[in-house]
C-alpha cells in the first residue's frame, strides 16, 4: 500500500508575487523564480490554463536579468498528476493539434526550459505522473521527497506519452527501462528514479525545501556566464556525436576567455579570495 502523500509546505519562499495567474503561483525572491503549479484539488493536472501560465512564467523568468535560477514545484499533495483526463473524452486528432499549436504544450515548455541560460530545478513531492513526469524530465536538476511517486501511466487511459516521454525518457534512463515504464504504466519510487539517474537527490519531506535552498545558494555563488555556457554545452552533448560535441565544447570554452567573469575567476583563485562575478 502506498504511503499517504504529505502536503508540501509553502514557508520560506514568500517574496514578490506576480499577479494575473490562476493556475500558477509565480514568485521572485533572492534572484530565484519560484513557479508553483496551483490546482491542488486536481493534483495540479496540467490543463490548458496551467500550461499557458507555466509557459508565460518561464518566459518571464528567462528574460529577467536578475533571476539566476528557476524552481518548479507543486502545491497540495502532488507535483503534478499529469494531464486533465476529462478533456480526453472530447478531443479529436484535429483538436489535439490545435491545442498543441495554441498553448505550445510540453514541447514548447520543455524547449524554453532547455534553452534558458539558467538552471531549472524540479522540486517533486507526491504524485509526479504523465505530463508532470515529462516536465521533470525537461528540467536540469530534480530534487525529490521520499514520498514522491513517478510514472508514465498514459497507456492505462488509451494513449501514449505526448509530452516527450517516448523521446526524452529513453535518453535519460535507457531504452529498455523506458519501454518497461511506458508499456506497463507502473509507478516508481523516488529512490528507484534516483538509481536510474533521473532524480539527483531524495530527501525526507521536511528537508525538501532546505535541500533546494542549499543547492540554490551554491548555484548562485557561481558565475551566471559559466552556468549558461556549461548548460549549453551539456545540452549539445545529447544531440551531437562525441566528435561534434568535443568541437562544440572547445569553441564555447575558448569564447569564455573574452568574458570579464573568466578573468575575475582566475584572478580571485590566484589571490585566494572569493570571486566577484559581474555576469558578463
């Protein structure tokens, strides 16, 4: 029997709240954008409005020069239980493609996350299924509570993953395991996801936010220019041959020597002091 899912506390991130959203709480504090999926009655089902607002929040965070990292999490008892299945009863192939085009769907959302020159961290508790699971697959880092449950259960409602699950998941955990999860629709614990390499850390529920904040402090202590360059190079490695990737990495490495932060980093190291990053 599954353990009851504990509610994720909202304490410790009260900051500037962006108005105009109904399905997403968008806050900025200490150079971090916190995006909270906020439809707890539906376990944060990724309906039309939530996807639209999530896309808008990510776009804003990506353009905000003061934001150094982005955190995505869920309210209530879940990160996200996936799509709103009620809509499936009325959808036709044409309607699906219209929705994909209009909202941007997971494809555009994942592309925004991937192309954003800032780390995007998924903070997962409770249910993380279907589209919610696919959302975490697009993020750069995943921190999960011990009570988190992952899965691609689309097969159980007569469809397949449509937000990157059949494409991104095999690249992350291997073809065989991805097929098993998608063919069976089974749910998997956070510990098993960590063993497969999809989750970075698994912590007790009461340590989840503290763990994330500690990670954020480490990330913010680094040069945003170097973080962006590292993310770009790592992303390229997933789409290029090793030979092409090495050439791409070498070019990015060389370009960094034209930045102020590179000179400051080397100088600070030699002077045995903390660097003062300029972000340029």
